[in-house]
């Protein structure tokens, strides 16, 4: 099972990862602010992740890593 991890302290909450996820399991967390004052993205249902790495490829800040 793949594991997606976000470095939420560096995420700008641009939403690019949200838009490319084929399973729609990534969302912007509006309840959390990181150190930079942004709402970071995160995985909402890890069990549905297929490990495609579209999110990591699309991230302009390289805050997403995929472990298979």
C-alpha cells in the first residue's frame, strides 16, 4: 500500500495536488495554518491512494513524497 506524506510546514496550499488526484483523496485543510500562514494540503483517505504520484509531480514546492 502506498503512503503519501506532505511537508505541511512548506505547503502553500495552491491546490494543484488536489486538482490532479484521480481518486480525489487530497484536500486543503482549512482548519490548520502552517508557519507561513497558509492552509496546507493533506490526504483525507490514505486507503484509497493508488500511488500514482501525480500529486508529487505537480507540486511546485516538492512538499509531497510517495513511498510504495
